[in-house]
C-alpha cells in the first residue's frame, strides 16, 4: 500500500540556517505530493504541492521537488526563521487509493 | 469563508459514554476524512468518504462509526468511549477526480477537537 517516510525529529536549527527535511514515498499510480505545516494548537495547512515528476512546489521560501527516480519530495528552505517553528508533514494522494497518506511529521524548532 | 468546521473544540468524556464529533464543509468537496493525532505522533486515518452515501475504513476504525448522508456533513460517532480514544481529532475535505488519472487535491483541515476520556 501507499506509505510516506519522513526523517525523525525534532530538528533544531538556529535562525538563518539551511533546512532540509527528507521525505520518501511508496505509491501505486501517479501520486500528488504535499507538504503540510501544523503550528502549535492549530490544524494542518497546505504549505506546497507538486502533481507530477520534476514539478517544484514553493511557498513562503520553502521548496520541494517531485523526484520520481528517487521517490522523494524533500523540503528545503535557505534561511529559517523562528516563526517557521512547527510540525511539517509530508503526504501523498493517489486517485486509486482515494485517500491522503501522511508521514509521521517532523518537528522543527528554530532558535535565535 | 468557513471552509471545514468542527465542533466541539474540546470535550471530556467518561469511559463508556458516547458522543458525535461534527464536521461540515462548504466547499462542495467530494472527499472527507477523519484523522486522529496522538501526542507526538503523526495522523492516523480513521474513516474516509469519497462522496455522499459512501464511507470506508482507514487504518484505525475500531470504536468509531461514520455516516455521509450529505456532501457537506461527515459526523464521527464514538459509541463506548475508552481512554485509548483520548486524542486530537481532525476532519478534512478535498476534491479529487479519482480513478487512474492524476489527482490534484489539496486537503483543507478543521481546527481539531481535543477529546479526553477519563
């Protein structure tokens, strides 16, 4: 079945550091890939998405490229801010599976 | 612009009690989902629905029931509450064309219901 594997957290970085959160997936069909962010006490919000191989999703300085050859969708940001502290979830959706599948989430803590 | 609305936001139940978590969306989405999120853990799918009148089990359906009589509403029912059901529950909705074709779905989440069973 479909699955998403994320690097375990927490990830602790200083402000302005470079961020990478790894995500790999297993899926049948042609999945769409997503990164969601959850700020403390809130629900999940879509951060970015990519719907086909080699697409790059980007938003708020975050980027992720859909790599079909490595089945990966790693999240990157060149310079993190304290306000980026949150839990980040990688997810996929395939029409055949008819549901979203999430990774376990990676907590990011950014300090001054 | 309501999006996905969940009620209540907080609830404390005694063991053996029952309750219904309400979820409504106003975006005419065909897919709806219920997830639970345990402390420090990811999201686990409880039930989902691909349209009115159609529901299916997710990873952790035991102890829960759902119905989807309309496109807008997808209530989650707990019949005999147990401490293991203490969690934060999220409802979500999305639109998908489904089938073998590529899907381009963004899920919208409610704010969550924090449930404690004592």
